[in-house]
C-alpha cells in the first residue's frame, strides 16, 4: 500500500497538478536569492515614492525626515518662500539667510526674479558640494560663528531669515545673537524654529553643532522677545497667515515675524 501511494504521488508531481502551482514542474525550484531580490526591489520603489510622489508624503526630502522623526526647518523654509514673497513683497529683494545648509537656501532664492541673496553658514562645510564652495569663494555665503556679531553694517539686508540655527544656542548667546540679526535687517526678521517633541538628538548632530537642539515653546519665545525689546511684526503675521490659508500651507515649524530695530 505504501509503495502504491508513493508511486501515485510521484505521478501527480510529474504531471504538475499537485505541489506545482501555476504549471511549474516540482523539480524547478525558485532561486534562494529571489526573496532577497524582491525585498531590495521593494525598498527601491519605497525610496523613489518618498522622494518623488506628490501624494501623502509631500514629494521631497521633508517626507523622509518626517519618517525618521527628524524634521528640518530649512526644508520648511524653502517650501514657504512663495508665502513669504506674498507677505513681504518688495522686502524680499535683498535677503540674508542664516542656518545650516544655507547654500541650498541661497541657491533657491537666487532663482527668484529680482532677488539678491546671501547666506551665513554657522557650522563646518568640509563636506559641502562644489556649488556651495563656489558660493563661498564668491563671498555670497560666509562661514561665521553667529554667537558673535555678524560682519555687516546695520540694515544691510531688507529681510533676515533664520532656520535650524537658534535651536542650538543657549540663552546666554541668544541674548546677543538675535538682537544682532535684527540689527542687520531693515524690514524684518523671520525665525523658523522647531516644535518641541518633533526632534531626536543624534550623536553626529551633537558632534557638529556642539550640543543637541533645544526646542522651546512659543510661550518661551514670546517671553524672550519681550525681554530683548523685540516686537512681533503684526502686519507681516497677518499677511503671511492669509497667504498660507489661500495656499493651504500648514507649517510644521514655528515661524516668528519680528520687526527690525529702528
């Protein structure tokens, strides 16, 4: 009996009906590397989707940062440039950006019509690309420690914009740095800062910036501005909010609009 069963099961296997779905012969086994190849292919499609899809992830590096739990306000700033143009109008003609990756922001601004742009990179740029190094050679971007006064005259720029920079400063240096940023602006100072709970410190970050980001609440910042005699720019805030509403723009960072010193 056992020999007959063995014979029948062999016959069914050879005919391709049992143990051989989709018509493949049972002796034709799939390669052990196939599952690995499929996983790698899926990973490629996932990354392509995160970086290019206009759907729920936003279609840029910002999406990948959100997935990793680390949000960049510099990416947020670049998305907000059209909104800033509507809020500040002619004040966008001469802009200074301060913060990490300032080369990418300056390059973005320089593509805008009738806009002059400069940048200050507060940290090391040894790993910068050729475009960034070219901007540094031309004097458009400076590498400078913002804990000390900037080498610019008062009101050198119509608008000064900061992103991902003040979060790494202690109150001791904030008391000097932010008033100095307001000093070199003529029409306003815009600060993009992270929201508490939206950031995880990394070893590389502490090594580069000297400390982990300290994300403060809006209440903390408002109190700080009052203590340093900085006034919020109500007119700019209103225009920015109106433009953001029309464009369905919802910021993921705190954005503060401040008046320049008279």
